[in-house]
C-alpha cells in the first residue's frame, strides 16, 4: 500500500508538473507572438473547453510543431459518429498559429457534415489529409437543416495547403438518385453540394489527395489567385450527374499538373473571369473533357483569356477540348491554346459551340454572343466515334469565331470506313474563320475554316472586347 501511495503521489506530481509546464509554455508562446497572434490564441483558448484542454495535455507530444490532430478534439474516426465539431476545433487551432497543421490521421474514417474553414489565419496553414473524410448522406439532419450547397468550404485564406495520401469522399450516390439531371426522377433536387470549395483565397496548393464521389462538383476555386493543383485524383462514375472534376471561376494564375480526373461531367471547367490558367500533363476520362464555359448564360458578360492546355490524354470520354457559350451573352474569349492532345474513343474531340443549351428548350437569340478569337488547336491526334463530328465549330451569325488556327489535327474513326454510307464523322464549320496548317488528315478539315472577304464582323468583335477591361 505504501508503494502504491508513493507511486500515486509521484504520478500526481508529474501531472501537476505537466500542467504547469503547459501553462508556462502557453504564456511564453503567447507573449512571444505579435498582438494579433495573441488575440487569435486567446480566442481559440476561450473556445476550447477545459475537458478539451485536458485531452490536449494528455496528447501534448503529438501536437508539438503546431499540429492539431482531430482525434485530440474528440473525433472518433469510426465512420459512424459525427466528427464535425472536432474538425471545427482542430481548424481553429491550426488557424491560430503560423504554420499550423490540421491533421486528419491515416487509418480512420471521419464522418462530417458541412463545415466552413474560415480565415483569415496566420500564414501557411496546412490541412494534412491522410485518413478518409466522409460526407454525411443527403438525408441526414445536417444537410436537411443547413441547406448548404457546399460540403468543405475554405474562405478568405492566404497560404492554404491541402495535401496528403488520404481520401475526401462526398458520398454522392445518396444525392445522384434524386438529381434534377435525371429526368425520370421525382421529386428533383438540383442544389447538391460541391465537395471542396475554396473561395476568396490566394497562394493555394492542393496536392496528392484523392477526391471521390462528390454530390456535384468535386474541387471548385472561386475568386482565387495563385493556385496549384498537383498530383490530385478525382474519381466518380461515368453516369454521375454534373460531377465536374476541377472548376475555376473568377480565378487567375492557376496551374493543374500531373493530375487525373474521371467523372460524369467536365474533367476541368474554366468559367467567366478566369485568366492565366495552365493545364498540363493531365489525364481525363471518362468525362466531358476540358471545357471553357459555359459562358454568357442569361445574357451575362463573360471574359476569359490566356488559357494554355498541353500534354493531355483524353480517353473514353464524350469530349476532349471544347468551348461553349450561350446565345444572348456578351464578352470576349481570347488567347486560348490546346496543344499536344492525345484522344482515344472520344465522341467530340474538338468543339466550339456558340449555341450551347443544356435544357430541353432554349431561346433563340442570334443578335448577341460571347466573342471567341485567337484560338489554337495544335497536334490533336487520336481516335473518335464516327457517329459524331471529329471537329465541330458552330459559331454565331453576328459574332463569328475569328483567328482559329488548326495545325496537325489528325483524328480517325474508331471503327468502320470513312467512305461508308453510315459515316457521320469529319468536320463541320459555321461562321468560323482561320487557317489549317501542317498535315491534318481529319476528313473535311481542309475546307472547314473560312477566310473572311470583308470586315463586317469587326465592329461586333471590338464591342465585345471593350466589355472585358483586361483585354
């Protein structure tokens, strides 16, 4: 008994010592930080309850180096218990410290509802995803009460990195069966959430993670600048509705490289207000390819410029490289390059569609369109489904496509003969002006683009350019 009391006393003294050390370190670190940092840490300490502080002390060595493990804040990681609150608390900790790391450890499945990871934070915040983050199903209380159209949303950050070997699973199957994109389903639901949405942020890196089965789009950047997406995988079934892989809107200076997307919609979509976007060493399929648009919906003005796509493989997809705009819109798209694109079994390899419509019926509005100019298709090679046109450039009556360049566009049907009566492939151009150079074997391409004999279209082109201040 005497030995037990002595051991108990020693343990008690050690715990008191740890508490004192923890308090001294916290005070010392707090005094060493600038005033805004001290304020943030004070706010964080006020949020975390005393029980959470004791858990933090018990696992103190694991948090050394500004690491905030979601397990420390009460996450179970059993795939059944709601871990949303633990994620919110871990984020507050990581956000407080410069170089803070929110850790989602390997070997666990964390079930979470919609969360907003809000800034501003101290610089260079890292979300280390090595485990699995699983979304609550569509019929859960979190979704029914929140009515949010995003799941994991990052807002107002400078220096955000999301990386790791883990999986972000949007649990999309529970949403797809009621999607309004599937006409046979009633009641219809169109407001499914984006899996990962990053807005109003700069210096963002998303690296190595896998994002799977989003309810709608997988990874969306909106109003961001200086973005890098590297070695990322996006996976969803081919028939999953509106599940874009990576999407940019009002975003500048972004690069997607060494990544792979297979979904039920666009592998990458570039929307209005996006400039200086580079996509290279990228694999797409199944899906709808790499798309600029849709632009100009409901009479809006859209501006896109300096888009460079090269060294891309597209396989078993409905599209490869395409641009799509609505009738009645306005604005300007220019300086676009698609180069070194290898396709295999693609329905629509090269498309410009200024008559885009994704509903059963659209209003005919031939007087206005988003102008498209200075677009290069170079070294586009591979096989396509001869039930469709290999090259289709359907441009506006009033605002035609100009400065279109096709160099070494060589596309052949995957089956049958080009001389067969059932062959529907080849090329189609309407009000598209430019040139065909190099060896281009695609049927009809040499007669597709026109050379303008007058300048009737220049006034419309100039008017649209003036609507985009960047040009």
